[in-house]
């Protein structure tokens, strides 16, 4: 509605209630609610009849002039011709100039308070938990961490005996849409040894909108919640508003339970004492890791702790730094080709002269004055050292390296007969690194990731079978890589033909039972 001096937008009763609840937090909320917006501050064709979207309550709905002039008053708020948009877009369709700091306050307040209006919490126990893990109960309008859960499939329903049998210790907090009844989020609630109440990892269909509601619930009901909502951060919680490291345990009834769910927090299980931990208890002898999506578990060495952030990662992603005598996640290190070792990001510098990372600061002496060598000699030393090490331990990679470097030599060995399983695995994966001189550490990292991927895809734990499938896949990839290089370079020397036809595992194809 427009007067001679002001524009007063029409708003729905629900939106009015929402604005009133954030009146003290947002100047834009107050301005819209008061309905006295100077015409010189309004866009030429402002929207009107603003309400909360029915199909997506995280958004607002509205009508443009040409639409509300052609809709009867009875259908103004229910018409299917209503547009919907994010709160930020609504403001730009009313106000000529936007104060972006105030816009952020408006958006945050709308998200926080608006999500409470159309949602409700309840707690599921026992067999009811199965219903809310089933993806058929999920709200499909938005997609967040909940929709990516590995436990959402119907085939996982048989893994939840651990939850249904321990209802006195484990409950499931669920957040549902009041109108549609669909699931918007869930989080396990635990009462652990010592009486502490813990809220597990939060899964929602819209993490930026709904996670805050779960944290508010935790604070109101006396639960500690996880500081990070990631699979590997099981030891950090918010206690009295501060991030705190906590080692926790809980004993559960596991008698006659043979299939287990994927566990985010209490993932370390002592098979002897039937106790679940959120950390690796060094004193226990039979620990398994409950991070399988197929109802089983992994060996105790499948995860390793970074000694800096204290989070657990896949073992292949944790690097040992010998000069510091610590183990850290690989995102905290860089690889030095010329030194053939890992360096912590805080201990390195990049040398433009040799185009590689070197040690810096108090670790400078570990560079062995290599940077001050004559550059040409340095390059030759590097190439020769690399070549000699390849010939000695990996004739296949040495052969491929010669082809890439354009070194016109015959290979020193019969490639086909000398290629071992480890060599084939190593070289095939080195091709995937996409670099001419991958370090052993890089190659080992990729090998372990590939083995873990095969174990998941084929749902097998037999290490020999995993190795066999890995060799089969890599042989195929390597032959393709060799063919591509031959086409680019105009052909290999004659002795390479044996490689193009090399199949270490001729026989039946392996078809995975399920995809990970």
C-alpha cells in the first residue's frame, strides 16, 4: 500500500509474528513492521503481500504488482502464483539502497527465529529410531548433511540393534516440519559413564538453518554438543561456551548383536569389555573402529590421531615427520621432491631457484646446503639420484620415467618379468599423481586410499583379494596411460610392447556387490 509519502507493505499474520520476535535485533524488521518507508527509499516497483513460504519455510513469499492486481483477495495468501525468495532478495525488491550490515542481521534473525516457527523437536527411542533413520522420512525440499548420511538406506535398518536395545542410554533427537511432518534433522543423545549427557553429530537437511536449533536444545537441556560437526572430530565439545577436549566412554549391551551402525563419536569399541570410547584407549588390547557403513567394523589401525589438532583421520592421511617425531594430517605438510621427504608447513619455504620446498628457520641445516649448489649440477644430481633409485627398486617406473624425460636408453631389465605386485601398484598409482617424480610418501598415501576404496566398493576384508583387484585395476589404467603417451610421442621403443599386453591377473572379472 502506498500513501502520499510512505510505502506500507502488506504482510501475513505469520510474517508479522516473526518480525515482532526479532524486533530488537533488526532495523529492517522494525521498518517493515512499522510500514512507514519513505517513497524516495523504495524501488520503482516494490513487491507486496509478503509472507512465509509454505513450500520452503526458510524463504519468504510475495507478489509483484501485476500479479496481486489480478488475484482475488481470497487467494492473495494461498495462490500458487506467489513467488518465493531468500530474505536478502526480499529486501532488494523493496529498498532502493541496502545497508549490508543490517541486511546480515535481518537474514540471521529470520533464519534463527523463522526456523522455530515451523519446526518441532521430539525424542525417539527404541524401535521408533529406525523410522527416522529411513530416508523416506526425510524432507526433500533442501539437501544437507542428513541427505548424505551413509545410514539412510533401508538396507541399514538391520544395523540399529545397538540403539534399540540400549534405549536407557541412547535416544534420538529429531526435528520435524510442523506442516508436513517430514524429518529436518536428527542427532543421537547419549548418557555416558559419569552421568554426562552428550549430543552426537548433528545431521540436517539445511545445516546453516537448523544446526543452531539443535545447539540451543542442547544448552537448554544440559547436553554437551560437539565443537565440530565432522566425522573425525570426536574429542572436542562445547562446555560452558568454550571448546574443550573430553575423553568419554559408555558401556552398552551388545550381547547377540552382530551388525553395528556407523558411529561418529563413540567409534572405538573394546571387544573384551563391551565399552565404546570417543578416543583410542591405549591400554585396551582388542579395539575395533566402528566406521563401517556395511554393519561391520575396521581394524584398530585404520584411524590415526593427528598430534596437533588431536582429531582422528584415515591412517593413510597421517604423515610421520621424523625430524619432529610427530604424526600430523597431510594438510599440515608439503612434499619436498629434492629432499624426498615431508616438511611441516610451519617449517618450510619455497625456493624459486630450484622450484621446490626446503626447510626454513631452525631446520635450515637439514637442507644440506643443497640450494647453493650450481643449478645445472643440482638438476643433474637430482635426475641421476632419482634414476638410480628407480632402476634399483622399480624397473617399470624407471622405464616410464625415461620415456617422459626423453632419455634414449634401453631398459636395464626385462620389464614384464621383473614387475612385482608392489611395483605395479606403485607405478600405476604414480601415474594418477600427475607429477613426473612422485615421492614414496605420496605413492604410499594413494595406495592406501585405493585399498580402502576397494574394500568399501566390494565389501571385502580379505587383504590378498584386495591386492588382486587393485593390481587388476591398475594394470588396466597403466596400459591406457602407456597407450596415451605412445600416441602423443609417436610410439614407444619395441621393448615396451610387452607392457601394453601385460595382465598380471587374467581371469574372471570382478563385479562389485554394492557401491560405497
